[in-house]
């Protein structure tokens, strides 16, 4: 369960209080600011008394992911008023639509690569990150030519807070890639920007890769579960090359380079795949995933993803989803 760092919240609220006090004398209609200042003071008083994050109705803990989004929440989900419930439902519906529109085009086929992915939130929204970016020549003298960027990641936590940070990652990488940021510095810069825009309690594991029209691939792994290279003779894991994004703002990341020939693939996924549980609580596991993708190296990208999804459904046996699930396949054609 995600834990709220009250000392961090207190520091943030105090900074907000100081800014409000500076702004109020300069504002003609200060009523909204005064109302917000009152909420800040109430939250600070609760932190001082040790009652911050406690539901005012049942005196149980308020959901941590909701407090991250709104530090002034006073009641847990079970004790929202009808009006608050309706507002929350509208917000979740909107968040779902926003997140759905951030996903890349299905079946993208560019520069000698075919792609497919499956993206399934456990709830209304997801903390998983999935993107495919078609980019033209990096520079006029770049021998690599046209490139396909592929990204998959997992933000710590669940719910709306994680989905907001997922959208933040989407914006960060899209901006850096389209600004022709050098690949060898891409993760370093993304980590710095993510640190600046996220709470200290949040981080994200992530794989970022670039594949060119010659079949050459560069890949950097920030603490994420290892992707697989699928060749006719074997399946090879690609281990992390750095720690998760957001843990330290000055972290450095390296990349691994390799080539894929015609018919060879990359399979990337989030830990919701290997941690899918059977009715008796057994994890699907990395071994089963390796066997599956190794048994079908000739499959098209969409067939490979579909086979994974079908096997996960069988393993779950009708049980509830416990985590977001994302799978991506990229095949050299």
C-alpha cells in the first residue's frame, strides 16, 4: 500500500501557505485565496495533531493515492457525499478518456518494423506507460536514418495519481524525442524533468528504445523488468542499465546496442504480466512468459501479443485483475 510522507506534505503546504500570504494583499478579490489558505491551515493543524489522512467520518485511513492528488481530502471513498461521488465518477471518466487518447496507434508499421501492444488498466485508469513514436532522420548526416522510438514503463502506485504521472512521462519523452534530443542523453534528461515534476515518494521504471531502418537497436532500461530479444534459436533477457526514474535527479543511464534480423522480435511488458495470479495465488511468472514467446518466434507482432493475453486470461481463471497489464511486441520485417 502506498504511504503518504506527511513530512513532505507539511513542507509543501508551508510553501503553499507562504505564496498565498504573498499573493493575497496583491489581489483585488482575495476570497478564493483566503478560502484556500484556510484549507492549508486546517491540513497543517491535522499534521501537527497526527490526524492528517484520517477520515472524519469513520476515522480510518484515507486512500493515499487520493491524498497525493488532493491533500485537502477529508473523507475516504466509503464516506463521500453523493455529490462528491458523482464528481469523482466524472473525473475518473474524463481521466480514462484522456489516458486512452495518449496511447499510440495500434498496428503501427514503419521503417521495417511492425508493432502491437495490449494495454489493460486494473481499474479506471492506469499507471503503466506505453508509447511508439515515429521519427524522421535525427540529423541530415545521421546514418541511422528514420527511427522508431518505443517506450514502456510503470509508475509506482495506482489510481489517478499514477495516471497523472504516466501522462507526465508521455509529455516528457514526446517533447525530448521530437526536439531531436540525443539518445545517449535521453534518459538522463527525462529523469531530471520527471524528478522536478513528481513527488519524492514517486518513481517510475521504464524502458526506452530506438530502432532504425537498418535493424539497429539502442535500448536503455531504468530499473524495469527485463525485455526479451526473441530469435529463432533462443530468447535473451536485457537487464536494467540504471535505477528507476525519479529516485535521484542526477542519476546516469547507459544504453545497450544490438541488431535484429528479419523475423526477430523484442517483447516488452510490465510486471502486471508476470505477477498475474491464478485462483490459487500462483504468479504467472517470467519462466512461463519466456516459454510462450520462445515457442512462437515466427509469430507476427499482433499474434505474439494475442497469445500472451490469452495465456494470462487462462492463468487468471476468471479471477479479478490485481495490477495494470501492458505487453508490447516489435518485430523486424
